[in-house]
C-alpha cells in the first residue's frame, strides 16, 4: 500500500469571523446576504435561458473516435439519446499517471452518477487525445464509471476547431445529424466540480490566492494547477493508490 500524504491539517492560528451576539443577529446578517444569493441565482437562470436560445453549428456525426471495441463514430456516443455532454480531457502521451492533467482529473473525478442525466435524454462521455490503451488504463486506475474515448489526431480539428482540450461541450442529435450547441472552458468547467461549490460555502473558501478574503485568512493555493495536486500528483489519485490500484499506464516513457 502506498502511504497517502498527510492531509492539510485543521487551520491553527488563522483569523476568524466576528462572533454574533446571538442567533438572531447571525440570522439577520445571513438574511441580508440571502437577498444577493437569490439575485445571483435568478441571473444564472436568465443566462441559462439565453444559452438555450443560442444558434448551433453542425459537426460531422461520423467523426471517428476509439472506444473499447475499436473505432466508433461520434454519433454512437449519444447511445440513442438526443443530447450529449462531452468533456475533452487533456492528455500527456507517454507520461505516467502522476503527470496527467491535474485540472482535468479534478473535474472528471466528480462526475460519476449519470442516471439523472440519462433520465433527461442526455448521455455523457470523456474524450482524450491519447492512445486508447493509455487512457483506458487511466480510467481503470481512477475507477471512472463513465464512458471514455480516445480522439485520433485526424479527428481533433473536427471537434476542437481551434480550441484546446479542457473544453466542456454540449451536442444535439437530430436523426443522423449532430450539432454543437454550447461549449465552455476554464472556470466554466466548475459546474462539474461540486467540491468547489461546497468550499465556497465554508468560512475559508477555496484558500486560493486570487480570492477576496479578510486579512489573516489562509490562502495556501495558487491557480496554476497546484491547487489540484498533493505531494506531486493529482490529489484524487492518492485514494486509488491506497486502494491498491496500479497507476502504470503501459508506457516506459518518462516526462
């Protein structure tokens, strides 16, 4: 068994919020904040409504990908459903698991239950630009239950179209035709990561240096990828190593 690195210990000596005189005073402050929270939610609803009204662009439904049974066209990823959400996972071919993209690992590790998406006629898949043998080993090591596919080099331009991997994209199938309806990246991908949403509710937040915090609040993490790593590898990998899983991706290359 691989020893997992010590988790970040409880914060000692950090500044703390003022103490309310009583619960009524606490609730009064929270009620004032709730007005802003509700406005934020309503604005999010309005943006989603505008998103549903965007035009769409057609993509080649026969774009070849590679799955467990070999070549598979893009349209098959819908699995008979009308919509598809695809995450384009960055991949470093020939590199070990510890050196795969920490941000993509952070995001994809938190999408595990697809039943609710399926109930809304939506399929989900991860697409990575790497040899299927490597990415399938990574999927097995991480224990991801969602479908993974490799994107051959000739198919990258058809799907990415001048963008980069790390994209979260949505598609609509109309019979034998496929259309891209939306895409996002960067902080737009945070919808995949409920961990961030939960951290944002806590008093110390994400503890990242860019955040607006009171003086004396802990800010241990940057925003260049280190926030997703622990002792030299993506944080989510340590539980897999402790479970005895093999992180050998089948390549003798080293970074």
